[in-house]
């Protein structure tokens, strides 16, 4: 069954003359283990859709099912638990705590979940190892390059073992070579760990790494196509 299942989802902001129909009846299914790029022009509805998928916003009409469960029927607390236990997020700006070590940044989601200290350290170290940051555990963000900071953010997103990782322009602040490094990390998490990934990007070279490209335009899905991933900069 799909991990994500949107059925006839609409989103309307405002009302009357100021009404904006951001999503106009979206059907989208994402299956476990997929790596999907979300593309399309500004204003097309990508952010609105990702906010709904990430349980930050709710549709005006239509249904969002996560692993078969209608998210619209959950309480706010249940949605918060779903976010915390099943979803991971990576952003363009890395959103790390600036005076906190890489290890502690990665441990943070586990502190919220009351995971005991020893297990926290162990899991955070393992996550940092997975993104290739062994030896940088005690560095604070300003001592790390942009690419390394994004790796810390990815480690933080996967330390709670999410079912789905949402990445919003994860390479938007990085140069081409560093972007390729980040895409290698995401590809490895997808292929080796089986994490389902939905990633917004404006860059065709970045979308080219994924196996499926969904294009939004004017609140509809304009195209949804399989892609043969190209691995650049190997
Ligand atoms: P992007 O093009 O990167 O998706 P946007 O400029 O569309 O970014 O939106 C950035 C943020 O501003 C989003 O979180 C969105 O909810 C909010 N936003 C966008 N358009 C409006 C608007 N007309 N009124 C209020 N908030 C908006
Ligand atoms: P994208 O991410 O593809 O740039 P968005 O989902 O941000 O597209 O925006 C889709 C449409 O919804 C745009 O017309 C945008 O201005 C509008 N919009 C987005 N967020 C808001 C908001 N919070 N309030 C009002 N309008 C919004």
C-alpha cells in the first residue's frame, strides 16, 4: 500500500475576491522506497502540497492517507506524533542550533522522545557515520562547511528512523560539487535504508538523481514520470 495517498486534495487560501486556489484536486500516491522529485514553477503549489504531506497544514477538501490512515481524522496530538515518529524534514537553510555540537544537534529529536542518554549518543553517532561525518561530532555548525552542515541536518532527520523524508530544496544553498555529495547521501539512504524521499527542487540536475519526477503547475500535477537516475560526479 502507498505510504502517502492524496485523493482529490484541494487547498484554498483566503476567500471572496482574494481567494487563491493553491491546489485544485491533487491525486498523488507515493509507495515505500520511492525517491520522488517535486518540481514546477513558483506558485504552482509545491510548498502547499509539501506542507500538507508534512502535516503542517490541512487540505480544504479531499483526503490525505498516511499508511492508510486518514490524517484529517486525527487529532492535533496524533498528527504531532505522526510527524515526530514517522516523518523527517530537511530544509534549504540547515536550521541547526548554532552553539550546539553536531552530535547534540542530531540527538535533539531523541531528547524530545525521552530516549536514554547512552542510546541517544549511540544512535546519533551512527547517523553521523551514515552521512559521512565521523570525526566531526564535537564541531559546532560554524566550524563545518555548508555541505557538512546539511549532512548534520540529514543525520538529525534520520536519527528517529522516519518512514518518509521530506527535503525542501536541500541543495539550494550549495555549489554544484557539494550538491552532488548531498545527493549521494540521500540516494544511499533511499537505496540502502529504504527511506522514502520526497524532495522539492528547482534544479533539473538535482531532480535527475531521483527515480520519479512530479511537476506542479497552477495547483495541478502537470506531469508525473519515471526517471532513470543519472549519477554525476562519482
Ligand atoms: P517557494 O516559491 O519557495 O515555494 P513561496 O514564496 O511560494 O516559496 O512561499 C514561501 C512561504 O510563504 C510559504 O510557506 C507560503 O505558505 C507563504 N506564502 C506564499 N504566498 C503567500 C501569500 N500570497 N500570502 C501569504 N503567505 C504566502
Ligand atoms: P510553490 O511552492 O510551487 O511556489 P505555493 O504552494 O507556495 O507554490 O503557492 C501556491 C499558491 O498559493 C500561490 O499563488 C501562493 O501565492 C499561494 N499561497 C501559498 N501560501 C499561501 C498562504 N499562506 N496564504 C495565501 N496564499 C498562499
